C-alpha cells in the first residue's frame, strides 16, 4: 500500500503525465492582466482546470514567454538573410545549414538532460536558462557576425525552450485539456510570426538593420526579466522527483530504451520524417518566394500574416474539435495529410495564387505537432514521459539542423539558385529547374512515409504495457495513471508559489 502511494506521488513529478481530475477546480484561463493580478477571468474558446490564486502558475505565463522569444527572432528574418549574405557570400544557405546543424545536434544531446533535471529542480530555473541562451546571440548580429554565428551554434545546448514550456503546461493542466493547452502554445508561436517579420522588414527599410537588432534585443531582455520576476514555479518541491540517473539523460541510451517499445519508436520516427522537411522549409521559404515566385516584400509579409492567423485558428478551435471527435491518432494523420498536400503544391506551384492556396493548407497542417505531444502525454507511462517528450523535442532540434542543409543541397542539385547576390552581366543565364521547388516534393515523400508509420501507432495504448521487462511496481504505477483521484484524497495541489 505504501509502495502504491509512493508511485501515485511519483507520477505527478513527470512533466507530461495525465494529471488526476480535480472536479472542484474548473476555471477559465486568465488574460494577461488577470494573470498578473491573480484574478480569474474567462477566455473565449478555451476552458482549462487551472487554479487562479495570486502568484499561481498559468498557461498564460507559458504563452507570454513563447511569444516574446519567437517575436524577437521573427524580427530578425530580414537582417538574418543580410548578415548571412554579407558573411558567407554565395554559400549562405550551405553555411546556414552547417550552423543550424551544429545547434540542432547539441539540442538533440541536451534535451533529455534538461528535461530530467527540471523534474528534480523545477521548471523556472531551466526556463530562465533556456530563454537566456536562446536569445544571447541576438545583439552580436551587428556587433560581430562571426561571434553571432558561433554563439548560435553553441546555444543549441540550452535551446530547448519548447521542451520546458510543454512540461510547465503539463504541470498545471489535466489530461483532457492538455491537447488544447499545447495547441494554444503552438498557436502563440504562430502568432509571434504573424507580424514580427513584417515589422522587422519595415524597420530595416525605414531605418537600418541595427535598429531591428536593438528592438529584438530589448524584447529578449523583457522576456528574460518576465521569467525571472513574474513567472511562478509550476512544479512544487513536494512532488518533484528525487532520483536522477545519467542513463536517463543520455539521448542515445534513451533511444535504445525507446526502441524497446514499438509505440515510442513509431512516434519518434513519425516526428523525424514529418518535421525534417518542415525545418528545411523554414530556412529557405521566404527567399524562395522572392526569387522563384517573385513575391514582393509586402506580399511576403501578408503571406506570413495569413498563414499565422489561420494557424492560430487551426491550433485552437480546429484542434480542440478534432481531438474531441476523432481522437489523437486520427488528428495526427489528418495533419500529416494536409502537410503532404501543402508540400506538393509548394513544389509544383509556379504562380502566386497557387502558393497562397498552399499556405492555407499549411496552416491546417500545423495541428500535427500539438496532436503528437498530446498523444505522447496520453499513452506514455510515468517512467517514459519526460524522456519521450525530451526525445521528441531533441529530434525536432536535430531536424532544425539537418533540414536547412538538406534543402540547400537539393536546391543546388536541381540548379535552383537561391542566392540573393546579383549575377554578373556577362554570365550565362542559370539553367531552368525541372520543377520550381524540388525539395518540397522530396519532403512530401518523407511525410508520406511518416503517414505510413503513424498508421501503426496504437491510439489507446500505454507505452509501458509493451515493455516485457515491466515489474509489478511498474504495473501499479500504470494503473494509478488511469485512476482519478477523489476530492477527499490528500493530494498536494500542483500550482504552488515558487516555476520552459
């Protein structure tokens, strides 16, 4: 009995566990003002069972942190292309792929370690570290470009903000509402990209790139200050994990253990195959629109805004409806199907209207990752929650490195010139590519394989059930995951004054 009670408390320590249903805590998430003052206020379209006393952790805290961080980087879309071009000349995309590859590989190595340590020491300290190191390279873009690219590379060690944010959200939400919360966080990421590239381009044209870098630096400092002064701890000391093993934090050891469970392996392969083309698309798409589709800067800004707004709607309203009606797995499959259509259309589309139509499909495909995160949260056992979610974030980080290099190499193979450098007057015209966007077509093939893999993911399955070496205590823990805690049980509230 004592062992079972220990497991019941242990399961609360993991960042992505299904939390017990507390029926007497039904509140709406606050707006930004209510979040700071602690009053409860309804937010349209979203219902979450999160307590709202003063100083308590809320989903809004996570949303603000994500928005500020990626808004700061979104401002640098135009200056980034300029600095790459000035520093590496015609090899800008290849060098960008190399730099992002180092960063992505370091994120892959560090994500499980940071996830495991946050289970022990809490979320806030690691949220502060990840935000600080992710934003640290920004001012060096104008101070010293070489230091800037060097810092971007090594910042990958701590550039796992999403991993800690999802853990933060999981601490303060219940299982049935977690997919909506993940969708809100992902939608906030999209919202940060709705206006920031256009604002950055306007400031760069109206003033210069130094002003854009200064504004981005100020926003990054505000984000760090917000985490330090206003973000509360989401994981109380009484329910934190007390055990740590280096094997748990070793990404390769985690991969070996994940491979023992077919469900975890299927999820990780699905994430890799679907996110690899998406990461490559992020690195070159804006310049592709300018060079191949002949979009004006205003059209590019409008395109980003449209896709961002539609992504917000898809990841909040549509995702919530789909999760309730067709379930986690079918939502993932639907998102992957939209991604295939989007990539094929990008690959063969040569007219602006085709790209605009494909952008609408791209917004619908944005439901995939929050649906995958919810699927992991639903079916992973206590021992695998942090490791699996950390591995998924690490795989995405690895894709962020491999994707840009892969796309740049494919563009080069198919004679699609994405360099913004003017060609000499007497140089021969570049060869016409067979298709406008060959990397997108190849990416659609990868996502098709991801659909085939995801089809075999069991929807209602506890990952630990497949582990043949599970012990009796482990089985007790899995049983506890599915058992709601009654209101009379003396369970320490998850929302404490203390904090991606």
